[in-house]
C-alpha cells in the first residue's frame, strides 16, 4: 500500500511540475506575445516557422546585396555625370580656342584647363570607394546575386565607358581624345581643332550612352529592392500569424491552470501531512 501511495504521490508531483511549466510557458507567451517557443507547442507550425526563418535569412542577404549594389550604382552615376560635364566643358574650351583672336596666353590657359579635365576624367574612371572597391569594374562587370537565380551587373566597366571609341574610323579612348584636344590647342591649327572638337563630341556621346545604361541598372535594383521588401513583409506577417499568441485565450488558460495548481498543491499538502496509519487505515 505504501508503494502504491508513493507512486501516486510521484505521479502527482510530476503532474504539478508539468502544470507549473505550462503556466510559465503561458506567462512567457503573455510577456513576449509569442506562443510558439518549442517544437512540442505545434510541430507543423514549428516546421513552417523554421522554413520561413531560412527564407528570411536569404532575403536579408539579397537585400544587403541590393543595398550595396545601389550604392555602387549611385557612385557610378555620379561619376558619369561629372565626366559628362567635363566633356561639355572641353567642347566649350576647344570651341573658344578656334577663335582667331586668342593670344598665346589665352591658348595656354585653355590647354592647362584641358589637361586638368583629362586628369580628372582619369581619376573619376579609376576612383575607389571607402572600402577600396573601384567605382567602375575593370575588364568585366562583377555579377551580384540579388534574387534566386538572378545575378546583376550593377556598374559598367572602365573599358566600356572610355575605350574603343570609334572616332571616324579610328579607335580612341577618352584620354586619347582629350590628349588630341590639348595638342590641337597648343598647335593652334584650326583643322586640328575642328577634328578634336568632333572627337570630343563623339567621346561625350559614349559617356551619355553609358550614363543611360547605368540609370537602367539603378532602376532595376530599385525594382528588385521593392520586391524583396514586399516578400519580406509577407514572410514576417506569415511568421507572426504562426507564432503570435492569442492573449485572451492564453490569459484565460493561465488563470485556469493557476487555480488547478493551487487546488492540487493544497490537496497534496493535506495528504502529505497524513500519518502512515491514516494512509493504511
């Protein structure tokens, strides 16, 4: 009889422990607003939340890539805009150099400004960001993963912008074109000046085209970024639905369990105070 009673008491202790843990879990759900804390709470929901968590981690990585790509694209656009402005200024300078009334001093000043433009264009093409990454890729655009199966070139290459420009059948770079303009200004020959002006206009056309292409890249990154944000919101809402506690129900359950535990503990205390004689009589 004593053995049987001990087993009953141990079973009651375990039941009260489980009830206490259930109350703790309920109180945790009330304080955190989350009811799904372990697989045993809801196995199917736990699996779905785990899948959503992995998807959110992947989404976060893609969003980071899009953010980084957007920054690079913005830097590239700004540099291309500045190069375009410099090429416009180069046209103005060469045009003014064709004025036969210019003296040697004025021509020299124009040549010096063109040299500065040439140097600045080279610096803009080879500039690096604070992480040491070139604003423009070299040789081949780096592909950045921004979604499942989708890798984007977020900036163009220096070569696409500044090299292999067809100037009336001759392949030239922006540096070549500006060098030619400097020589023409220093030489003072109107035919050479006219030819160099034509070359600058052709070079600028290349820059304008690359600026437009860079704008398309930036727009595409914006679209993808918005889509990733929408997907992340949907995932968060789905996860919230699976995890969130129905506070009205949880509070009601906790109150009921507290009453059960108090009653069980009271009864257990009375039984435990009984003597062996009381138990076997």
